[in-house]
């Protein structure tokens, strides 16, 4: 009987102990900067987990409707008056949260499901870890592969995480209270390094497939800089840097040279100055200066390094420390090559020109000079509504006209309505002001951004009339063209007035009939057969004789319209 009483007492004690253990509360922090498109989706995904006690969105000085969207989605919103950085937003959210477990997640995550968030939190709730960080399937991050991993392998070789900069973390409040959170993008790697040194349990959790919005090279440069600073600071604080001497000056100058080279590439593609070629020349000058500095100091470093390695005395350096010292130079070189190869990865080779358009401005190199021009920088262009009462006028930047091979005063037919191409107003060098009906037909909206290489796709197969520059004032000439988005075999067409060459044009000339107008009337319909020997066509107006000569082969992206599509040429003799 006594053993039954004893068993009963043990059961009661076990139940009491289990019931007295208070479940851990969970807070989710979402730092957000201009994330109105995705923040609500992330909030709703987290809300699906019934054990999450609070969701805090830290609106880090957003310029869009992030704050209102987050509030409407049901989150508690704390706003910074200006953008202070990801780490600062995380610190604000942490200070204002109450959970025993604090989860940090990016607000721009796409295709996120509750199960993925649950995988982050459960290891802590089940006492399997003190900190969890995520890894997920995506293209390899450039900052991770070219910056974080090389530095970590030198200074913290014991850290073997696949994605040390994943950005999604969960941790016990007791641990977070004992570390210093960074104010910028170094916050993620800082948590990992502090956890490693403090010996807390860190678990990397695979959450499958998620995606972020793509960052620009400028943003990646900021991230890389802040990650490098955090890793180096932690390495210095934790005694991982073992060799700093006069060789460091050459290494710092080598890094400066490589950084200037990277800056030069960035300047070429992303800095906008008028005239456009000025940014190109300034950027190339910075690149040249950077290469000179980097080459000079890298040669010095190589010479000093060889002498150091081959020293016969007992003062030869430890090779591991030697590599630690050189790692910033190696990483800077890798970042520079990553930028360069990113640019080269955006190369488009067309007949007669090479275009490089990474994500913004289109740099064009002509393999065959066009009107003595061998280089140009164009785009991108932002669509806006037309000015008041300008129902038949499209205001378009000169760069865009060059791409379309048109000029100011030319006309383009969109949806059976004629629009005159006019200059942009001052201060709107990258704005295209297009009337509503034309925008609707073209399928574009206000605030759409069109890259230069995509421009012809929007105007593809439209008919336009183009004023041709002639070397005489006795006649004017308008040419009909059809805009194409690819380059094809075409013909050079020479224009003669009274046996004197006065102009040249080019275009794709197919077999068929073509209309020629003179002083407002249809003068002649000519038949073109590229296999036929006839290459000249003659017209007369009083004492004037106009001769059209189909000359050599060229490449062109404009097609000359056959009679069913428009006019070929319109000649006008003033005063006739």
C-alpha cells in the first residue's frame, strides 16, 4: 500500500513541476526600409503561428507606405525619423520587445511560409539551441562568398556555416542582453561571432526556398564594407589579429587602389552627370589612377612578402598570420573582380556595337564608328504623364531618341494617332512624358522605368516619319520608317539632286512596292527587287532631278515601309 502512495506522490510532483514551467514567449522583429510591397505578406505569415506573442515592425525612415501597410497588417510599428541602418532598427525592436525568444527577420522576404518561420524558433523552444540562424536555397550571395567567408576562414576558422550572412535569426533574450548589437549590416555576422566566442549553442537551420529583392552594386558595396568592419573589429577584440607592422601601409594603399578601381567602374555605370560622357571619362580616370596605385603597391607587397618568406633567420613569419595580414587585399581584389565580371556579364553584342547595361545606364561601344562617335552612355528612362494640353506631344530625352534613331520634330504613330517628338523640359533629362492614350497602347504606366536596351521593344513595329538632314536648302526630305528591335541586313540609300549627292540614309529594304511623294502628292510607286539589277530611281520636279541610289550593304534596326505600311520618301521643294 505504501508503494502506491509513494507512486501517487511522485506523479503529483511531476505534474506540478511540469505545470509550473512557464512557456517561453516569442517576439518577432522586422526591420523595414521601403518594403511596402512585401512587409504585409511577411507579417501575415508570422501571424499564422499562434505561439508568437508580438510582431514589431521597425520602420527605418521609409519613404514609402511601409508604416501604414504594417499597421494595417496588424503589427506594432515603431518608426525612425530617418534611415539609421538595419542594426539600429534591430536594436530598437529588441529594446521594445518582451519575448523570451526574439526573432529577427527581413521584411522583403518573398514566398515565405509559416513552416519556415517555425523551423527557426522550435530548436530554441525545445532547448536544442540558444541561437538559430537560417540557410536557404538561393544564388550564392556575392558579399557572403567574396567577403564574409574569406575573412571568417582567416580569423575564425572554426565557424563553418554555409550562410553566415543569412539575415534571419532567433535567439534567447538572455544571450542578446549580454552582447553589443551593431548598428548596420554587420549585425548578423556580429551575433554569430559573439555566440561562437561565448560558447553558446548555435544551430544553422535549413528553411528551404525563399527569395529577397535583388540589391544593387551600390548597396552590396555598403553591406560588404560593414561586414568587413565587423569581422575585423571582432577579430581585433578577440585577439585573432597577430601581425600588424609597416607592411600594413603597402597593403592599405593596395586596398585603396583596388577600391578606387571599383569606384571607377561604379562611377561609369551609376553616376549621372550632364553631358553623359563626362561621367564616363571621370570614371575611367579613377579606374586608371586606381590601377596605377594598386599595381605599384602590390608589386611592393610581393617583393616584401618574398623577402619575408625567404628570411633565413628565426624571425620568419608564421604563414597563417602572414595570410591573415594579406586577406583584406585579397578580398578587395575579389570584390573588384566581382564588380568587373558583373559588368561584363551584362554585355550585349549587336552588329556594329557592344552594349553593357548591368542594371542602370547603358554604355555603348561602336565597333564601327557611327558619325565619328565611338562611345555613348544612355538611360534608364522614367515614364511620366504628358504636360497639360500636350495630347499629341511626346517629350523624350535625346539619349532615347538616339536609340530609336529618330530626332526632335519627327512623328511617330501610336494607336492610329500621330505624336510629335519634342525636347524634355529642363531638369528632366531622364524623363519620358507620354500622353495617356499612347501609354495605354504601349502598355506602360507612370513611374515605370525603362532600360535603354528595352526601349525598342516598347516601340517595336511602330511607324514613324523622320526628317532627313540634307546639304541643300532647295529641298526637304521626310523618310518613313518602321522601328524594329533587332539589327538586320539593310541598304545604304544615297540621295542626289541634279547629280549632286545631298544626303544618305539607311534601312532594311525588302522586296515590294514603295510610295514616293512630292509636294503633297503621290509621285511614283517604285518596285524593289534586291535580286534585280536596277539600283537607281529618278524623279523630276520642274528643272530639278532627284535620284535615289540603292548602294552598299549595312546593318540597321529600322525598316523602310512598303506601300501598304506607309510612305518611303516625301520630297518637298519650297516655293513650288
